[in-house]
């Protein structure tokens, strides 16, 4: 970009690197506006960064220069920049990583990494290194790391790349990016209108094809794609040229916005009249649209109470006032029904930020929002950063869902950021759920949030009757009656459940079966020596996948062939224990021979639109039994589902985590909520060995308030959120000793300083630990953690920031990760 000869100035640039500071560069002329992307030299590389402000006054000599200014207009809007600053500050993350998380990848990950083999392969490679090297061995040209990672499907390959690079087996280079590509198409457009018939006769005379082409364009709204005219309608290029020569049409390249939903039919919006509860909720929130600083709303509505329609009506009113909206859904591929409802009501106003979009499609959706062509952004977590002006509403649907928390730095909680973003715009924030998070429920009780209730299902449907099947009693009865051989249900589906399913199948109704664990068997154990096959990178047992005949780590995706003998003693007496969805599927197929069964879990939904295909089949009645993990508990609305069976409610209830009970309650309540949504009514059967557990009892009784009150009491001693706030600090290293020592070191460092971080009147910051993390080893790294705990967010933030910025990690391969407001401590 050429600039007139003004004196050079200093500019402050944030880079997407794990370094807690910004960098000062020299730039020609006045500094570009904050939010503008620049290409800058960094170490021996070049990087894309964002201008975040003019540099402080000071000498320019000696500063490196910005190589290029990449935007004419800032890509980051002021609002989003403000939100990112807040996020970086609160979650103690570098501003550059916050910005990267907020933007489409094509704008931020502009450096593209390529690798190629650079030397012979030695014999001593580790298995993962070997797989990677062998994938490269067959290629002449360097391979893009991103593509390679995707095709290998073994998780992040950066550790292996680094170690191969250090050994000079591999060459690595970064290619600076081209501009994000924009797709074009050649369009023929009418340039002059012809009024009278006489005029046409005169112009076209005997050139019948020209006239036909012209009139076809008229009939298609004045424009069509050139290829369509030529290929679909058989006009010659000459005809078009002659029309051009007569000044009747123009041919030009126009930008196309890639929209994968364009081809999807939009159902007509249902014409419902709001129920009285829905109307009260809509009116209250719509009134808040006119307030300067409306408080956030908690929309607590039982499953099937019609929360989506409430959002829709609120959006309609916001749009009518010329405002825009963001709708967050937990995982967009799991919620096709919710998404299609928004598209049905608002059509082309909606940009769907689907996780299955290519980088280009995502960038296009972002540009449409930026340009004001679409005024509603619907998407998961990151839709929160949609570049919308004049925001009126931010909806967080199923606000309790754990997927709102980002698991990598910056580890933000989208629900909390939604509240912040709405506040900055004076927009109405709505958090909706049948089973609100304890935090939101607490905020509603203390008056921070305004609570609106939808206590009934719409259309007179009742909440399903929930019954417990006590697995201990079942087991005893089986033993007493001495039934040996394989009974129907194989001892996994109780007779009660089998009978209930039979009944539904006879009535041509649908059944959902939930088991929150995938694979066939949770672990493989040797009967001789008791050894369990574990992941070589994690302290996790490997899950047996029968169809693939492999053992898989569900954390790092390490895989190995299923063993035929014990890895430690060689015995062939192996037992495959702990139930997974794959096994339940097999049992269901055997038990219900004529039923059409679909399984939905991570293993059956790897394709881009796989979820939608499975759920589409259920919707069309082509599936009798839908079986799956927690995936099938989220927001689905199928009126013919009259039975939900939970195969084992105990999975997860004993996890060493303070949210284990809450998770169990939410999961049971949500999956139960899939039953009986239509006129047919519905039942739920929960198989459990813990019928007395309060999470199970509350789910059986549809008693959210009872559960929440009990859970709140449970978290009083030792104190956990919402009574206090937490920061989980994890120190990790490939060396077990080093991780432990670093954790001790960090704890000692903190103990000396904790008193200083709290200001007068602040609640003190307490330190808990250090101790090994419940998952002691992950991705090949040993993990120790310590917890910071306080009622004062300021003091807690200060302690975390000082630790991140000032504590010097010992030399070696050590990492410190901070997780503020963690969703789990595993
Ligand atoms: P929730 O998200 O609260 O579980 P949904 O928004 O999925 O509930 O609504 C449940 C069902 O009720 C949907 O099929 C929806 O179309 C229907 N519905 C919602 N509001 C009304 C209404 N006022 N009248 C009739 N049907 C409604
Ligand atoms: Zn693993
Ligand atoms: Zn053994």
C-alpha cells in the first residue's frame, strides 16, 4: 500500500502467539486504525498481527518495520476488538490469541505451514512419528500441515513435527498467505429495457435466438449466469456477444458468496399463536429492547415448552427496530432443527456459521454479516464474535451446555462473553435452558439476571413419566431365577426396558436409547494378571472398537490393533469390559430383530452432514430406535418418540469432578425431555445402580429446583462455584518429576505473594494443591494442577495474571495452562 511521505510512526501489534505482550513496530506514515491486519517480521519468520493501537512515544530507530498493511478497513470491528480485550484480560490470554479465536481462520491463520522429508528415515522412530514420516515418504512436493493433520486423523501432529525437525529428518517452511480467495462467476445482466413490441421487432428482426435469450433474462429477474445460458439453455456465445454489441446486456464477473445452505429447502414457518407463558416472556424481553442497559434474562422453560418460538418472536421485534441478533446453539451439527426453524422464519437474513463450513464458506458468511446483508448470525461458540452493528439480541440456547466453554486458550466461556457483548451494545441477552447451569440459576436468585418461566409444555403435552429400573434388583433376580443362557436384552437391556420397547415398536412409535459411552467395551483387561491396555500417551484405558478391531484412546486418538493376547503376560484370556454404544447397538439388533436402528455417536458422524442425515431419517420415520451418546440428548424435537431408555445412568456420576452430579442431572433431564413431545405422550426408563442418588431422583421427579438447592448446598464445603470462582492451573511435561517439581515451585511462588494480590476488602485468594490432575497423563504429558479460589474476581484475576507473566518456569519442556472458570477439573 503506498502512502505519502509522512514521517514514520510507532504502532502496537498483537500477534497470535502464546506470549503475554504486544509488540512495537515502525510503520510508514500514520498508524493504521486499530483492528487492521499487518504483516510483520518476527524472529526469523513473518507473521500476521493486528494493530491494537498507536505505539507509545519513543524512538523509532532500531524498530523493525511493518512489511505490509493488509486491510484498507479494519477487519476487527471496534466492538469485537473491545470484547477481545476483555476476554484476553479476564481469561489471562495474549490479546493476539483472543483475536485469532474471534475471526475466520482465513483472516488470522494466514501463515501456511508446509513440511517435507529432508533425510533418510532412521529405525528408532516412535509409532506416531513413523506414521507421519511414512505419509510424507510417498510425496515429492511439500505437504500442507493442515491437510496432513486432517488426512492422518491422529490429532495434533505438531509434537512429532517438532521432534523430526530437530533431528533434521524433516524440513518445514511457512509460506506467506495470498489474499483470502473470493469466488467469482460470470453473469449476464440486462442493460436496457425494451418496452414495446414494436421496439423488439425492430431490434431483433429475424434474430430469434437473441430475442429468446433476451426474454429469458427478463423472465429470470434480469440476470443469469453465463454458463447457464450456454449449457442449460443451449445459446451460443455468439448470441450473447451480439446482445452485448447492441448494448442490451452486460457481461461481468460478480462475487459469489458461498452458502452451503442455499440449496437446502427452507420449510415454511409454522403459524403458531404464542401461549400465554410465551407471550409474557416475549413481551418482557421486547420491552427490554428499549432499555439502555437491560439485565440478562434467564429463560427457564421445561423441555418442550417452546423456547425456540420465544427467541424467534423476540428476534422479529428486534429486526423490526432495525437491530441485529446473534443466536448461539451448543453444537450446530447437533441442532439442525433449531437452525432450520430460524431459517424458516427469517430466510436470507440468517447466516449459519456451521462447523462443517470450509474456510472459504465461513469467510463468506462473515463478510455478509459485516456488510449488513444478513442480520442474524446463528452458530456455535464463535458466532459470538459475529461482526454485527447495532446488535439488539444475543440468545444462548441450552445455556448449560459444556460446549460453550472453549477447551484451548483462550479458554473462554461463551455464555459469559455473551452477557458481556450484549452489555456493551445495550442488547438483550437471553440464556435459555430447561436445566440452567447452577451459576445462571444462582445469578437469577440473587437478582443479577431476570428470570422468566415457561412451566408447561406447549399444546397440552405433559412431561413424560420417568421410572427407574434398579440394576441391582435386576441382577439379583436374574441370579435367583437361575436364568443362564443369553436372555433377550443380554442382561444389558432389562426385561422391563425390552418390554417397553416392544410395545412402542408394535405401535409404530419411536424409541431413543442413551448410553453416554462410545465404542464396544470401555477397556480390555487380562484375566491372568489383571493388566489393562492403556494409551501410550495418556493415563487412560483404551476403548475397544469391535467393527474396526482396534483399541482407541478417546482423548488423544492414539490407536492400535485389538490384541489377542495380554501385552504384559502374554495370556490369551482377555476380557472386554464396560459397555459402549457399539455393543448396545449389537444387543439391540439381536433383541429387536425387525426394528430399524440408527446409532449416533462420534464414530458414526465423522462426515460433514452425517448428523443431519441420521436425524433426517428419524424425522421421516425411517428409524425405529435411535441409539447414541449425549449427542442425542440435545434439543431434538420428534413427536413420535414416546419412549426414552437410559441404558446406564451411572456412567459419569463418579467422575472426580465437582460438576459430575450436575452433568448427570442435566443429561438425564435433557434426554428424558425428548420423550412425549407430541400428542402420543411418553415414558422414560432409567436403568441405574444408584436410584437413591439425588441427581437421579431429581431427574425422575422433573425437579430442577430441588436439584439445584441440594447441589448448591453440596458445593458449600469445600467451596465450589457458584460460591467461589476458580482458576485451574495445570503444569505439564513429558517428564513426570519435572511436572511435579514445577507445580511445587509455582505453589511456593504463589504462597509467598497471595496476600499481595487482594486489595483491602477483597476476599483472599486461596491456594489448593498442588496435586496430580485426575487424568494424570494426557497426550504424552504428565500433569499436575493447583487451584486458585476466591470470591473476588479481581483478586483472582490478578493472581492468575502475575503467575502467567512473572513466574519463571524452570528450563525444559514445561507448560503452564490457566483455565479460568473451568467446566471440569479433569
Ligand atoms: P424447547 O426448546 O423448549 O424444548 P421447542 O422450542 O423445541 O421446545 O418447542 C417444542 C415444540 O412445540 C416444537 O415442535 C414447536 O414447533 C412447538 N411449539 C412451540 N410453540 C408453540 C405454540 N405456541 N403453539 C403450538 N406449538 C408450539
Ligand atoms: Zn491417549
Ligand atoms: Zn496379563
